[in-house]
C-alpha cells in the first residue's frame, strides 16, 4: 500500500511541477493571479486552496516530531503550495512503515 502511495505522490508531484513549468513559460504568475482574482470563482478557488493549505500545515505541525523541521516545511508550504504538500507526503511515505505512521503523530511528538 505504501509503495502505491509513493508512486501516486511521485506522479502527482511530477505532474504539478510540469504544469507549473508550462504555465511559467506561457506567462508571469502575477498576470495569471490578476485574471484569477477578477473572477469570483477564482477567488473561491484561492480561498479553497488557502483553507486546504492551512489544514495541511496544522497536520504537518502535529505529525512532524522536530519543531524546526515542521517550521521549515510550513514556511515552504506557504511559499510553494501543494508542491510542498506532495514532497512532504513523499518524504514521509518513504520513512513510514505503515499508514498509521504516515498520517498520525509519531512517538517523539510533543502533541500527545
């Protein structure tokens, strides 16, 4: 199961990076953001993204045993979005022995 998760995360990460690179070649990110903000559904999409990233940041803070590492991941998450979510999941999946270890706080976590 974890092997499948690694493959899926890797594929999604590759897809997202490829899409970002393609979009970067087509135009500047701020131009795209202006168009997105001009549309009410674009604003909803950004709000949805922000709420999702907030919950990923909270989960990451809960499961990461090292507070400095968690802070670095969360700062990267705020700057780069779901590319970091996928990279973190991929990293965590490679270290986990089962799904419980992947998604729940470890023994060294201060949150218990």
